C-alpha cells in the first residue's frame, strides 16, 4: 500500500528543436517553411517517392554536435541513422529517419541556476541523449477537412531526452527556458514554442519517496503532447500531477498513455495508448552509410564553442554582484551580453558608483533605450542619467573652493555668525555653476568646507 503523502512527481522531458539550416535534412529543399505557400519546398526525397535517395546534411550534424557539447555530452565519432516505422498521413515514407541506438550525443547534463532564499543555487539535470532526425509534414484541419503541407517534411530536427530528474514544475519550466536560451546562443534554432520550432513533451508520473530518500518509480508514465507555450507547459504538468494524484487516492494506478493538452479547457485528455519501442520496428537505414567523424571535425566545433550562458551568469553574479534576475535578462541573447560587457569596459573610467549593477538596471529596465544597439548613443544617455551626477559634484566642489578663497572677508563674516555672508558665497558660486547644480547642493558643499 502506498502512503499518499509519500507520492512525489517524477518528470522527464523530450524536447524537439528544429534546426535552422538552409536546406532540409536529407535533400536540397529549403528548410525554412514559415510563410511559404503549402507544398512548395518539396522534392521526391522529402515526399517519400520510392527510389529517392537521402543524403545527410552535414551542417545539421555539426549543429547537433555543437548542442551535444553544450549539454556536456559524450559525442560519438561513429553513428548511423535508423528507420522508425509508424503510420500517419504526415509521414509520406511510412517511416521517419531517426537515430536509435547510436545517438550523436549521450550522458550529458545541463546546469540551471535558481533563486532560493536570496541565494543562487545550481542544479544539474541529466541529459540521456541528443539525436538527429527529420520532421514530419503538417496536417491542417480547415472547414471540416484535413489538408497536408509537406514543406516541413524532412526539416532537420534534434531530439533531446532527459533523465526523469525533475520533481517540481518550477524545475521543468526553468530547465526548458535554459534549453531555449542555449539553443539560441549556439545558433541552432529560433526555438519558438508558439511557432513549433521547439516542442516539449513531458513524461509525468508520480513516484514513491522511500525513507532512504530514494524515489521508487511506479511502472507507468504519461506522455503529454500539444504544449505550445511555457505557460501551457506549467499548466499541463500541474494539471496532470493532480489528475494522477486523484487516481491514487481512489486506490488505483494511472494508465500508461499519451495525453493531449486542451488549452481552452486547461485539461489533459487521453489520445492513445503509448507505443512500446518494439512497435516502431527500428532498423538501420540502408540508404545512408555509417557516418565516421574525423577527430579534427569535432575538435574544431569544440574549440569554437562560445562560453555558455550559465557560466557567463556565474561571472556576472560573482564578479559584479549582479542579481540573478538581471543576469538572466543579460544572457537572453549573446549580443545583449556583448553589448553590456562592451559598455562596462568603456564606462570603466567614468567613476560611476556601482557601475555594473546600474548599467544592468539601465538595460534591463530599459531606462535607456537600446536604439539599434548603438553603444555610443546608449553611453551618452547613460552618462546623462548617472554619470552626470558625479561630474556635477566634482564641479560644485571646485567652484566652492574657488569662492571660499576669493572672498576671505565673507568667510570671516560667516565665522563671526553672519548668516548673510553664507548666502553671498552661495550666490557667487551659483553664478559660476550656471544652473548645473541645485542651490541646496552648493550651499551644503560650501558649509561643509567652511566647517572643516
Ligand atoms: Zn526535398
């Protein structure tokens, strides 16, 4: 008997990312199908004509390796493609070319940072595999009929599979957000969930937390589909956890199945029994020879790999004491971070107090508009906003000193207790400053000097 109090969510993720190569995975057709008239970017290969031969896209392989390295995976130097069989109208060949037992990357992890009790904590989530396959066509349901568009058929698609390491919805959301960030950072995809260039399929089940702290899996899992935004990801997973919990409360165990998410009703619904692996009848794709990578090819990708966003954030937090939330915004895009770093360097000598945080604030809160990412314009506005304050203080000090040495009689009068003498000195100073500082600031400075 399971104690319901000990049930904890166990979530693994499958994430598909469309690769932004110019051509498709196995033919020369244009890969970017957005905005194209239906069935324009097609040829015998991606329409699945008998006898048409696939040729792997080396750019897509290169990008998959780059992502696998970004995920700290072991990269295979030798791999093959396999046929995965299933029938659906959007799959013209009757099988999808994918990778079965030789994924390009495996045994990696992605580290994610969280805010917890005013501290930044780091958590690693394991990546089981990263492999390359082709996308299917797209079914459009319009006016009671179903239409097929094959422009998407054969577009390179990377599948990322994690271990079931997630126990909270928040972890899932933060992880997926980090995957999206990394994929964009490495120029692999625009990873837009609304457009479908990034798709998330969480596997959700409840496990039993044992006294030892270990979590015992309960031999079922539910795969969730049709999630096309971060908001829906959160809602679908939350709904599914509650649904399964209620089934356990009745003394039953949830069924292994695939469920869709209905965003208007905010519920998940049963789609089909989940296929077992043997249903796909995987076998090696006979039309594509095994791929053997030269060591130099992988080494070059490794060398050119940029510093990853998590590492950049760690530096922003540790070196400049930035808040995690600001570091997250600054590492949303590589060029935004470059922009920040360049400005930081150029403003170094301006003697602005807490410059790194102030500059981050200005960018994050858009206090200074980032017009066409022009660093000169930005710098000018930033200095007007923050730099000038410091500049003017220097000016006030200089003028106050001059006035005090030019009017020794007034100084003596003040020291004898004549308040008017002070006002005279302030008036003299204000004349020189010409409205660049407030009378109170000037008065304060002169008083400070007279008393010291
Ligand atoms: Zn084609």
